[in-house]
């Protein structure tokens, strides 16, 4: 190397070192954001896992599931509407061709799903309802096979069998007398899962044209309007609710619903939805933990095994399911 090339060479080296440091800093920043996103998804899932516990506590004050969900949807949508009107008025606009689909979405996919889940908790326990609800990936897979002609692999079939085997243990199908007593709750829990399949499919379609907040605003607003008869019938009791009950209602509407969705939606900017979905199985696990700590709920050994089998099947189904073009 010529002597005159020395300074130039040193300058190139310094430039490369600086560039490497910048790349390393950017990579570290992305990694930190990803880890933070996973932590927020875990937090949102744990918050949602407490939904059934707070509902169960609210029922002790005499509120019925339909009234509780009607108030939850009314409060959350009424809170979100002025916020969006102030910070992003365009997010309130939807196409006329989407009006009927949104009506179906809010009335069935949202209102019915929330109410059936609440009645599942009312008739059984938060843990049983959460596990039953988390069978929805099974119904998504089966719906795609039945109505869209998508093939199911043997690995997906094995995951489905594993999930339902776990569910059978959770609901204590090995004791027919108890199964008949909890039949309504089990049916409501499975109904919630089936309604969520429609929610899952329609949300994917809406998200190609609207933000998550737009979808949430119209879904919960229309859901609240659908459930107004519950509020009308219960109005004399509603005006005399205790402060403790209102605290539970507001916590469900503001913290578990709106804040939980905000955390989850923000996190999906930094991680893939499929990976986020796997982490969200913390919801039924946290439901089981908090039910034991707060409500004194206990599970038999076979039920604990059932929870493990059902969630393993769901996780495997998330892993085995291929993204569809």
C-alpha cells in the first residue's frame, strides 16, 4: 500500500466501524422493541385472563351477565367515540357497502360472543370458560376445511384431537352427573368460541380496509345497541348499583377491554400475529391462577392435565397452521 493511501485507509476503517456500530444499535433497538412487544402481549393476555374473575365478582352483587356485557360495551364505545373524534376523525368513516357487514359483526360476532362468554362464567367457572373459549383455533381450522376446501394435515388433526381430549377432562366428562349440571355453562363456553370464529374471520377482512380502532369502535358500539334491551329491563336496578359494582364494571370496560386491546394492538406492530397468538394462551392459564387465588377455585388432577393438553393442542395448531395466501 502506498504511503499516501494510509490516511484514506484509516478513514475507510473508521467509517466502517461507525457503520457497524450504527447497524448494531439499530438491531439492538429492534430487539428491545420486540421483547417489549412480547411483554405487552403477555400483560394483555393476563389482563384478559382476569375478565372472568371480575365478572364472577360482579355477579355476587346481583348483576346479570347480559346487563354486565351491555354496560361494558356501552361504556367502552362511548369512551372511544369522543377520543377518535378528537384525534383521528377519519377513523370514524366507513364505506356504505360495509354497513351491513358491520351490523352483522357487531350484533353476532361481538355482542353474542361477549354474552355467551359471560354466561359461561356465570354457570361454570372462569377457568373452564377460558379453556372452552380457547378452542376457537380448532373451529377456525375446521371451518376452513368445511367451507373453503382447505386441506387439514395429520398434524393438525392430532392437535385437534389433543385439544378436545383436554377439554373433555377440564369439563369432567368422566363424571356424567356433573357434566349434566354444568351443561348450560359448557354450551355457552363453546358457543363463545364458535362466535369468535366469525369475529376472527370478519376482523381479518375489515383490517385490510380499516384501523383496529375503527373496527373496535363500530363493533362495540353496534354490540351495545344490540344489547340495549338488557339495560332497559334492568334500568331500575342499574341506578341503584353500589360503588363496588360500578368499580368492577368500569374496570372491565376501561382496563380489561380498552387498555388490553390497546396493548395488544400496539404490540402487533413489532411481532407477527401468529407468534402473538401463541403467547396469548397465557389468558386461560392466568384465569386458572387468579381463580384459585381470588375465588378459591380448585381443579382436580385430571382437570389440570386437561388444561395442559388443551393448551398444548392449541399451541401446536397455531404452529402447524400454514398462512393462507
